[in-house]
């Protein structure tokens, strides 16, 4: 395997590795194509987020149905990610990625031409499942073809892509929908998807498939994993909408998840050829890396989710205005990537990760004091801090999780590592929705106490609003004034509740920072270059 041997040298350079020096040129080109494919797969999680109302109108879907355009993709992707380790050993990394890219592209076309909400949901599920293998295979390939002293440069690119794709997804989606139509959310994948498949097929030859793995293939374990992860994602996504266990379907989903989960874990530890090898968790650094990846998923997907929600509900911004504001985070990520690469090469991963976790917590906490008049100027600096922090977190977390594992464990471990980030996002968004609903009810009840006819301040304000509506010629100025005041209270309760959620997310990252001592310094595998030092 070209590039699998370590070579002595100074600390890792900050640019993407010189393909001709340590990595075969063809392999390097194939790897770059894989990174672009990973970008498409992650982008499609969030690209529909700002355009769901447009898709709903185009397919005549109900508000309850349209959310499944996103949920179906996530459920299917979550099932494929841990399975990809086995499939890459079965088919080889090259052919798994090619099949994944082609399948993702075909299902993108099908989604663009969906004729009903039901067909859209099925096509999106197939798109997420088939495209899901493109994400972990990139991480595994990076640690296979690049020697340790060159991995930091490569990790800068995949870290930037993995964190930037969900950040710019709503921005790009809003632009495509407003300038053309929602169909282009999916059609934009077609040309790059086919090119990626062709380039990887022609260039990437790093391993061979092993068809003998089909003997004793654990179909039972596969079904258990699919049911476990699928029902978990369903409960997490639908639970907050249906007030959790007040809905019968959520109760049944939870019971199914628990039973399938217990059986799945028993099967993985008792079967001689498990489809997912959970023994990687015996490596402390891998386990800690997965915990930090889970935390990063909460912050990454949670912040991308909550910001548009806040700006839409409180400020009434449209998808394009929201996208312009959120683009600041993407720019900060891009500009901070080289700095994060240099620091990761020169300092221990725990030091760089500590900086990243503190910065991320600070960026989130700065959002915890917004007012209902918050605008672009007030949001710039917190987003810059958070965007830079993403790169300071992503690179050392990947190094901690995968950098010290033996090559034969990388493929399987990469699937589990990426799964933890997605699960962090799913559980984080479920917690965000639940906390937000509870806090809005709480703050509304507190603020509504001031709507008191006995209060002189309230009576004076009500009279002012009534007079304003009377001058406007409103038929019932008193009713209009009361409606205005109630909406005002709801807006203020909402912004305070969003602040509470941001502060809770900040606490999560601070707790993760306190866990850093449990991660061991990487072993001497990177001694040749300091890729992990």
C-alpha cells in the first residue's frame, strides 16, 4: 500500500501533502475526489433545511410529512456509516466509494423528480443510505495512504469539509431555491457525483476486496443494527414534536430501539464475525475521541439548526438573509484551517483540542445574551469565534480517535467515529427542541404576569398601543392592541429561551473540556514526524 510506511522527517508541513513525494499521484487525485464526494454527502443533510416550505408546496405535503424529507436521509445515513467498514473490506475502498457515489447521484436525480411526498421520502432515504459510505471511507483512506507526518495537512482539508458542509448547507439551499427552484437542491449533485465516481474508479487502488467475508455474513446483526439506529433516529427526531411519550408511536419506537439495541450489542460481542467490531472502544484514545466527536456533533449540527430557527422566529428573516448571516461561520472556518493545522502539528492534540473546546464554549455563550433586536453586527464576532473553534476541535479529535490505531482497525473505527458525530447531532437537536419548548412555556408564563389590568405601567402601554391602532383606522383597536402585546411577550420569551439553549450548549463543551485529562498523549507512532504530537 503506497504511503503506508512512515518516514522520518521534521514536523508536518501545513499544506496538503506533496502527492508525488510520499503518496502516489493517482491515489492523491482519487483521495481529493473522495473529499469532494464526502462534501456532497454531508451537505445534503442540511441543504434542504431552509427550503422545506418550498418542497412542501411543490409536493402538496402536510407540515407533519415534510420533516421526513430530512429525517429519512438521516436515518438511512446513520445505518450505513457503521456498516461501511465491513463493506469496504468486502468490496475494497475504491469500489465501495464508486458504488456509493453513483447510487447517491441516481437518487439525487430521483429526488429532484419526485411526484409525491411519499416518493420523495423513499428517494431521500435511498440517497442517504447509498451516499453514507462516502463519509467514513474518506477518514479511513487518509490514515491509510498518508504517512503520519503528512496527515495533518490532509486532515485540515477533510476537517474543513466535514464542518463547513453543514454550515453552508442552508445558505446554498436558500440561494438555489430562490434563484431557480427546489429541484436544484438535488440536481446540483449530478455532474460532480458522476465525475467523482469516474475519478475514484480510475485512480484509487489502495486495497482489495475480500469476498470470503460473505461466508458467515451476519444478516441478523445487520437487521438488528438497522432497527436499532433507525428507531433511535426516529425517536430523537419525532419525540420533541409529539411531546415525547404523549404519542403512542414514540413509545413503540422507544421500546423497539431498546430491544433492538440490547440484542445488537449482545450480537456484536458474541458473534465470531460481527459486521461492526466494537472492540475498538478498548482503546482509550479512540473512546475519548468518540466522546469528543459526539460533543462536536452537538455543537456543529445544533448551532446550524438553532441559528436559522432563532432568526426566523424572532427576527422574521427569510432563508437568503439567514444564509448570509451564517456564511460568517464558514468564512471563519476557512481562514482558521491553516492555523489549526500548524498548531496541531506543533502541539499535543489535547492542547489544541482544549483551545478549541474553550473557544467553542465561548462562542456559544456569547450568543446567550442576545436581544430580540439582534442583527448581523451583533452576530459577527460570536460566529467568528465558533467557526474558528470548529477547526481547532475537528483536527485533534480525529488524531486522538484514529491516529494511534493499527491499520487493520482503521476502516471499522472510522465508521464508528463518524457515527458518533452524527448521533451527537441527532441527540443534540432533540435536546434543543425539548429544552426550547419547555423554556418558552416557562418564560412566557413569567412575562405574561405583567399583562395585568391592575398594573399602571401595563394600562399606560395598552392605551398607547390602542391609540396607535385607532389612528390607523383598525376596526377593533383594543383587540389588535392585545394581540400585539401577546406577540411581543411571545417574542421576548422566545429570545430568552434561545439564550438559555445557547448557554446549555456552552456548558456541554465546558464539561467536554474537563474530560481532556482522560485522553492519553498519542503513542510514539508519529515519532517520525509529529503528526500526532
